[in-house]
C-alpha cells in the first residue's frame, strides 16, 4: 500500500545493540530513529533537504523491548512558508504475541532548505479528512505555544544577564 506524500511509515526491528543497561531500548536510539523518520517524511513532502528545528512533547509512554518490531507513523500535520510540523506516533509490536502498544509520540518542526542552506518554500498542506483537520488545528495551537515559550525563555535569559 502506497501512502500519500505527506505520510510515511517505517518499521525497525529493535536489536541488542540498541539496549540500555536495563535491557530495554535506549531512549537515544529511539530519538535517532524519530529524527530519521521525520526527516524522511518532511524531505519527501517538500521535495528537498530539510533540517530539524525543534522536537516537542517526546513522550516515552512505555518501554520498548529488544526483539520487538517498532513502527514509526509520520505525517505532515501543518506547513508554514518553509516549515513543516511532522507528527510521529510510535507503535511497538511483540513478534510472538502480536500485541501492539503505543509507546511514543512527538512533534518535529522541520524546515526545507535550498542548495545554499537557506529556507525554501514548501507546498501548502491542506487537510482533507476530519482526522487531518484535527491534526492541523492542533499543530496551529502547538506553533503558538512554541512561540510563547520561546518568548518566555528569552525574557528569563534577559533577566539573568
């Protein structure tokens, strides 16, 4: 099944080299895969290279175990002039029992760049379904919250100087 250009799915087997000291998959290994899938989704949608600007709300809801299949479901939720919000849902599957668990969700802001590494325009994303409209509206709210948080951090920095 081929997904539309604004969606991407990637499944990876969790191997022993990804384990932390407790025997679960290391959060850093998951973060690296999250960044790769967000990059792949955004660059395919934009038709050019992209850079990661921010990562929001990385929620490790449950541990991921070595030997499980992990599927990363990415979607372009919202576009700006050159930026895109990529939502990623992570589902872990026990191969033997076939039980699936929602283990992680997060949102990446990616910016398309030209050959000089300057921001480049991306196609506008128009939500089609009710689910896409909900994701779009939530992305607009998250964008406003990111701006507010950035302003707050700037005021804290100024106050401490």
